[in-house]
C-alpha cells in the first residue's frame, strides 16, 4: 500500500519534468504580473481620481471645497462646499456606530467568554449570512420596513431620513464588529484569565477588568474598521437617507452622504469634462482619503496587537 | 489579593456577574432575531411575486404586476461568469506568488499591505476607477466587459487573501518532500500544493463571487442603467442590467406595488446568495474536519 502511493507520487513529477526549464521562468514572470495587478489598481485609483480632481480644483479652490457650507453643483448659483456631504456621512456613520457598537461588543463577549462551542458553531455562520446580504437589500429594508416605523415614532421625520440609514447600516456593520472583536478577545492569553480566577474574581471582573483592557486596542481597531465600512456604504444609504445635502445633525431630516451624491450624479446624463462630472472624482477622492487613513490606522493597531500576543 | 477582598466584600458580585452574562446573551439573541426578522419580512413580502412569469418576463415602467427580472437576471449571470473568468486566475496567481515565490523583503510587504488596504476601499471608489479607466480611457463603454472588470477589482483582494490563507494551511513538509523527489518549484505547486489548497480556495472564491453578485454601487458609478428591457447579447457593446440594479430601481419607485416586485427580486437574489454561502460553509467545514495533517 505504502509503496504504491510513493511510486505514483514520484512518477508524476518525473513525467512532467520533460518540460524545458524556461517554463519555470515564464510561470514566475506571469505570477509577478498577477501580483502587479493589485499595485497597478492602487496607482490607477489615485491617478484617475487626481486626473479629474486637479482640473476641478483649478476652478474651485481647495479652501472653498473643504470649508464651504453649501453644496449645489447642479443648479445656479453653484456652490462646491463639501461640508454638508461630509456632515451627512458623519451623521450616518456615527449614528450607526452608536447603535451597533454596544450590541456588537456584547455579542462578541458572549461568543468568546460564555458561549459553548456548539452555540458558536451555529451563531457564527448565521452572522456570516448577515454579512453576505447585499447593500441594496438593506436599502429596500430601510424604505419599506424601517421608514414607516420611524415615522410612526417621530411624526415630524422626513420620508427618507438619516435615522433610517443609521438603523440599517448598524445592522450591516454588526457582523464585522462581532467577528473582529471576538477574534481579538480570544487572542488574549488564557493565562491572564486563569490568574484572575485564581484570585477569586467573578466572570464579570475577569471580562471587564482583565480581558477588555488587554484587548482594548484591537477592539478600537475593529470599531474603526466598521466605521470605515459605514462611511463607504453606498446603496443602502442612498435609498434610506434621501438626497438633500444639509449641514445639520438632526437624524430625522433627509441628508445626503458623499457616496449617495456620487450615485445621484452617476445616474443622470452628465457630459464628461464638465465641472459637475468632475465633482464625482473630487468627492471620490475625499472619500478615498478618509477611508484610507482610517484603514491604515486600524491595520497598524491590529498589527501591533498581533505582535504582542503571538 | 485585592480582588479576593473585594469579591468577599461585595455581596452582589455574583449577581452583577450573572446580570452581565444575561446582558451579553441578550445582545446575541437580538442579533439573531434581527436576522430572522429581516429575512422573514422580506420573504413574506416578496414570496407571492415569485413565479416562472416573474423570472421570464422583462420589467415594465407602468405595470408593476407584469414586471419581471429576465434582463436583470441574464445580465447578472453574464457578469458573474466574466468576473469569475477574470478574477480567479489573477487572484490565485497573486496568492501563489506571495506565498510560494516572493522573497521575504520590502517588495512583498508592500504588495501585502497594499492588498490589505485595497480590501478596505469602498466599492463605489472602484466604480469611479472603472468609469475613468475601463469606460472612458480604454473606451469599452458601459458594457458587460467594463462592468465585469470593475467587479473583478472589487473582489480581487477577497480572493487573494482567502487563497493565501488556504496555501498557508498546506504544511511545509509536503513541499520539502516534493522538492526532495526532484520536482521543480512549479511542479510542486501544481501537483502537490494546489490540490491540497483547493477546497479552501474554492470557499473564498464562492464568497467573493457572491459579494460581486450583490454589488450595485460600482455598476451605478460606471453608468449602468437601472432599467433595461433586453438581455445583453454582445458583451462589448450592449447595455446590461443586473439584479441588484433592478432592485434599486424598483425600491426607488414611489409606487408601493413596485416595492413588491423589488421584494420578489430580492427573494430570488437572496436564495442564490444563501445557497452559495451555505455551499462555502459546508465546503470549509467538511474539509477542515477531513484533512488532518
């Protein structure tokens, strides 16, 4: 039995060895080419965004763009202040984080500290399922189910409002918060737990005073990644939050986020090369920079956390 | 020492601990309840709309009850097929390069960090890239190919990261043994490493493709129309629809009857996605149990 498996394992590569050696080199070059695609993608994103943003900023000053409080690119008088869009994005991302973080952290603690392996095996795939539901479906949920409820509770609310978006986006980022935080909590060495129990601590003491502080930086990174995801969230938000750029933190009003603005402009017929067409790229650049900075920051924290416990 | 004294000095320590456990458990059940409620609402809203006619007829602007998803479904199938064709070789190739070939130097770190960051870029930004690069610069127009290439860039980081994980799970001794028998690097990878890593890679590919299937934002950004009456027949020239775009179009309608049509389309989309997810989970579970190195 053992001899036959060994001989077939030997025979295969030996037969294939008839290929010339340059073949190995070609494969190597092809694989480098594959890896280069991802580098080219990043360069492409930056170049494309800049290629249209630079002409945009030659007409609209960067100061007006970053500090202007009115965003009216599609009608006269045109104003290009991104603050209302920024405010909409911050309201939706902040609001959804406020809703999702306590629920997500509680669930993560339960899964890592209390749940039996069986419960974990059942619940984690369910959360993956939740994570796999597309954005546009959450947009539908916001319009058809959440909006009527919000308007029942707050009769003054607009038909589309920021609270709608907060509710659905918080559901969307829940799986991410849970799985990342749970991973970080489980990375805390068992010896710390045992030591605390040996000193007579209750499970609450162990969790709140030993494990959470030890895992704190990683949990913060998980929150930042989830907020980044909320900032980039597009279809659900554009359906749920409405399309009025507004510099206000009232969650019952209709607001527009950076992503929803890009969707709105993309759907209209706007000729390439116009100032309005270029706003897509300028807003896209702002969005890209925001998410990139948060991402790099969170990745850095997670990297240091892994080094600490491995 | 201090902990002992405190827990002895606090008669409610045990109670507080139990209340905390109940709080955490409630959080978990709330999450599950949300998922169940969500699916239940969607399915009960749209189930009545699902029929053979719904799948085989085109959408209508005026009659929501006669509207169907044929062009959208056709477009989605073509899109996913093309996306798989583009993304799987490049993604797996990158993973093989990073795990098996790349020397452990700055270049490798650069590529790896870059991929981790690309995974966090919002999909609409890829849409803007697709608009500038594929639709305008390469002059592909708003075609299936441009859409599929854009979706490829969206899911490439997911495929690469999961394929890398699958390759890393193959023990080093397999490679050493193969090399010792005289196999070249590529022969070792092709005949020994890839077959062993295949189930893990497949799981990642399925999950990535299901993400692409539900993605609407990049397609909207490249300028895809949300209302299309025909299944595209030429992948370079024809306009195309996609299931998530059709759902967006119907949900955005003020007429409530169109929301029912949207729910019907969501039922079909979710059924496909849940089946794909379940397949991936089963694959991973079975192979993690079976292969014990």
